[in-house]
């Protein structure tokens, strides 16, 4: 019996080997950034936002346009001076010109538009970083789910090896008349139950592989055998989150964009002062109205809004409501972040305590199994006592693996909430 049980305990001990580095996970996360379509989509949105900045900045520059026209006019206005008929314009009228309009002062309209587009560009860039953090969190969760499932399958294999070895012993004893058929039946029932558990774990592992392929384009399985996701080292995670949480950054950026939108709406009440000019060729000049003659003009223009049926005031009220809504959205985001950080901190503390408690449980369960083995060999314990001791150890080991996985998942969620780019460190 000693030869049967010691290899099983060795397998269970190996399942908790020292954690390796997270280089493999970082590689998968980096790969997901170039594979996941959502990130590519957001990058295109950022490029569009960058173009809008340039578009709005072009309002500082002059607008130059060219025009060419031909008009045939008949009858013509004429007058008779001293017996000579004088035409005031030709039948064939030609006009070729280039015009220029250069804004001189628009009372902050263009500045507000540029500031708004820059805020939108910043939001578009932050959206990319937020999407990367979400994908990284997804890849990390899938990665460590696979670690958990592989460890759980290893435990199930050890349970099945133990049960099959004991079934063989019981069957040999039945042949000698030292055991009952019911003992073998009970063991087979336990084997069937554990086989189903293993099938469930294998099914979940296949699903996690599919998720990994969806996120990274590969079905790579973890080569590590431990939950080695790093713990956040800084003493004040809440302060770090205020500076780096992507939801909070986006809320602040939306607020800035709405304030610039309000400023632009208010500036529409003000005039626009521009320089205007033009040059070209046209006919119709007296006294000889047929030839094309070079001409030019230079001046200034002041465009003052007087009446627009209340559209400007309505746009200002809409922009003000948008600012107020974004202020409330910012407060909501701050409250949600505080709540989520508190919850994940509770998960971290509870799972750390559970792991600590389970260490003692594993020690006592192993001692109980060793004692049951000894008593069984001496004939003072039943086979059911041995199975119960073994099952108790397996349950505790599976629970410990689950606690370690839950602690790892809580650390991943904490990193996402903090805006911690662990994959680049």
C-alpha cells in the first residue's frame, strides 16, 4: 500500500510548485494588441480624430477660390450722346477672377473648435489604452483559468489513480474472500463520479482555448504551473487609480470636450472680422466695353450675427446641459471606482486568508490519510475510512487551487481598475 499512496502525494505536491515569470503572459497580451480587431478599429478612430484637429486648425488659414463666368445679355441699355449710341455693357460678358478671404479675428471660435477636437483626440487615444487594458485582462483571466483547470485535472488524475489502485486491491481481496463486492461497487461509483468531474474540467479547458484564440489568434497553453500574476506594489492604490483609471480619464476628457463645445457655442454670438481681396479680368468697362481688363479689390469684412431665430441661444443651452451631464457622469464614475476598488480589496483579503487557512487543512488532511493507511494495513480501519480520508484531502487541495485562482483573478481585476499597464513593465 505504501508504494501506491506515496506517488499520489508526490503528484499533488508538484501541483503547487514555485511560480515562474510572466514573460509568456506578456507575450500573449502584446500579441493580442495586434490581433484583436476592436483595438484596430479604435486606432482608426484616433487617426480620424487627429485629422479633425488639422481640419479645425485650417480655419486660421485663408480661403482662396477662383471663378470664371460668361453671360450673354440682350437687349442692352443704351443712351444717345451727341448722336452717338453708347452701350453700358457688352452683349458678351466675361469675368475671370481669384478671391481671397483671410480671417483676422473670430473671437475665439477657432480656438474653441481646436481645443474640443484635441480633447476628442485625447479621448480616442485613451479609448485605445482602455481597450488594451480590457483585452489584457481578458487574456490574463483566460491564461490563469487554463492554469487552474490544468491543475484541477492533475488532481483529478491523481484521485482516479488512487481509486483504481484501490479497486484492484479490493478485487484481489474479494477473490480471497477478505472483502465484499459492495466495496468494489462503491469504488467504481466514485471512479465514475471523478471521471465526470474530469470531463467537466476538460470541457472548460477547451472553451478557454477557444477564448484564447479569439483574443490572441493562438491556442497556446500556459507552460507555468502556478498563479504568478504580480501583486500591486504601491502603498496607495486609490491615489494611483485617480491618475490612471481609464474610465475616470475618459470621464474627465468628455467633460473637457463639453466645456470647449460650450465655449464654441457662446462664441457664435460674436462677429467675424476678415480681410477680403480679389483680382482677375473682366470686360464691360467704359469707354471700351469689349476688351478684358485686369482688376483687383482689397477690403475688410465684418460679419455680425443679428437674428437667427434663437438658434445660438438654444445651442448654448444644449451645450450647458451637456456639461452638467458630464459633471454628474464624472461623479458617478468616481463613486463606481471607489466601490469596485473596495470590493476587489475585500476579495484579495478574503482569498489570502482562505489560502492561509487551507495550508493547515492540507497538512492535517495528509496526516489523516497517512494514519488511515496505517490503520487499514493493520486491519483496524475499513476501506470506507481510507476512501473518506483520501476524498477529504482531494477536496481540500481542489479548494486551495480555487482560492489561489480567485486571488489571482482579483489581482487581475485590481490591475484593470487601477489602470496599471503590467504587461509593459
